[in-house]
C-alpha cells in the first residue's frame, strides 16, 4: 500500500525512492535506492567505461554528444512534461530550461578539442633549448550531485562538460527529481550503448555522501551552502577535488538613468520565474531614490498579472514542501520588522503555491534580505545612489550573480558587484551563454562550469617539456661550471636588471 505523504515529498517504499508531483501528488517515478556498495560498484563500472570513452578521442566523443543533443531536441516535449509533472515547473519554463541545456551540450562537444587538446606553449629565452607542451587530461570519474530546481540544465552544465573532457560521469539527482535524472541517463545510453559512461545512483543525502567517498576523482555539487560544506568535508577525507555552486541572494541595481519598463519586466522574470526557485534569481532590488516609486509601481503591475496554478500558469507550486515554511517566515519577518507588502504578503502563501509578493521598506538585517528565500518574493529598497546600492549588494556573504539596469554607468557598476557573474540590462542571461563561465564567490561556492573555464574544470593540466637542443646556459645539472654560473648571472642582469 502506498504511504500517505505530502505531495512532492519523496518517500521510500520497499527499497525504492518514490517521486510525486508537488501540485497533484501524482507519482512521477520510482527508482531503486543505491546502497554504499552499489554506489562504489557504479563508480568502478564507470571507471572501466571511462577508459573506452577517453579512447574515442575528442572527435569520437563529439559525435556521440551531438547525437545525444539531437535526441534531446527531438524529445523536448516529452522531457518537458516529465519536468513539469515531477517538479511542478510550468511546461514553457521547462522547455526554456531544456533548450539552454541542449545549447551547452552542443558547445561543449564542439569546443572540447580546441580548449583541452595538446598544444605547444612558447618557452622563454632562459630555457630556449626546451619546448613546452600542455594538454588537459580527464580526471577519470566525475560525480555530479544535482539539484531539483533545474534538474536538466544544472546537471548537464557539469555532466556534458565532464563527458566532453573525456570523463565518465555518475549522477546523483535530487531525491525530488530522480525520474528526470534517470531520463537523462537513459537517453544518453540510447546513443552510447556500448559502455556505462553516464549512469545514475538514487537516494537521499546519504547516497550523495556515499558518492563523495566512493573513489570518484572529482565531485561537482549544486545545492545549498550548508550542504556544500558537508560535501566538502566528505571529499576532504580523500582529498577529492570539488566544484561547488552554493546558494545565492542575488541583487539587482536600478540606476537613475535605467529604462524602468525594461527593468521592471526583467526584475519580475528574474525574481519569479520557476516560482523564484532559482539560485541566480533576483531576490533583492536596490533602486535609486529618483526612480524608486515609478519602478515599484511597474514591478507591482507586472507581477500582479502573473497566474499561479498547476496547469497553464506562469508560476507553479513550490517543489520542496518544507521550503514553504522558509518563505512564510521571511515574509512575516519582513512585515514584523516594519516592511510593507505592496503585493501579496502573508496571504500569498497558499500551499503548495506562493503567489507573487513584493516587499518594500524592509530593514537590511531582516531574514528576508539576509537569507536565501527561494520563492516568488522580492524586496525592493530605496537607496541614495548607485554607490550605496553596490555597498548593500556586496554586504552579504553570497556572491553568485547579479543585475544592473542603467545606461552610462551600468557596466562599471556591474564590475563592482562581488559576484561571479552579472547581467547588464537583463537578468539571468549569463546562465544561457555557453561561452561564458558560470559560478560564484564566497558562500556561493567556487569553480566554474560552462565555457572554456568549465571544460578546463574537468581536466587536469598536464605540462611536458622536451629538450630540442644543447643548453647554452647550463644550470639544471651538476655538470655546470663556475664559468657557466657567471655567464648565467651576466645574462640575467642584461635581461632583467634594467
């Protein structure tokens, strides 16, 4: 008999992880829970498969990854429907997520050889008798621990780049979206049936911990900052390198010369798409005094038109039921501390949904400003000028993304944000640009996915020198003479002493 539980909350039944829709409670999938031994076995199988995979070379891997990309493109509606059912995300948002993931697979596949392949590196005069060579060799097996809020885009942001670099990948999807993770693995196996190059293990947090300790050669994690610390601690036991994308509390700055209509439209999208469950989502807004009132009016008007519900709506349910308590606490704290709800408020919390909420006059020390909310809420604060906005934006330990709207000073302001990424006159766009690295600083983590930096993240730099002539200034040998040392000193003074 199926246990009674809150829709969307994963349950364990007879050794299986059962995933349900947070909106309807409909079962989305059930996957076997992996034991510690089974996790290790998966990694061992992946290591053997990886030897075959790396042997294909960049061209062979590119061809197979492009076939996978094509398969995802052909089945985009099927995958989007699964994302919608399992996580509650509107189908249109799921399609946008998958489109972006497909673009990243394509770029990684086409550019891995250029970025990571062997190349000659120029030597300097003092070692002119040697040639330098550099290549990036795969780590071996990469463990990817994925989140539930973007169950296609985020894992692929690590997995596709790791695969293109020549690694095998073992994915541990979130327990809230395991069916989507298994779908990705199964679709890859259709185009690469020879060996288990990309596989999945399922379960709760203990399975993720087992993956960290399983002998993988690197772990790529996306999730909360608190869990990131646990992942790092587990990986530290074996000095397994990690790539961390932690939480965020991204800020948007609206300068005095901003296009307010464009800024309001982007703010509502950046803060409320996917019901605000976006690590790079806009949660805090700092608008310069001269435009504050007009900007707030525009945001409220746009956010107030959004529809909320299970089907055909702009905003779906909160995927993780316990997150509703966090959202409710932040709204209540904002109002209790003197803030005002100009849209929504405490009554906006109607499980499993939260309706758009815009808060103003919220003190900076409030939890609504200090902590990651992960809901369709915005705090908009009035600031004297852009300098004050930057100071407030940089005051938190998070540093993932950010946004600036303005004309004359916008790019300069964006550079001053303590963040790994920033969008000027848009929001979230850096995530979809496959040529740019993605990642944060501070409590938002370290390391990069996407772009050339993302490919290098999944390869080990291998440096090789090769002698090509006799040394004119022999130094790295016991055969050197006092004359050789004197000539070396003279050469250094001529070259660098001026």
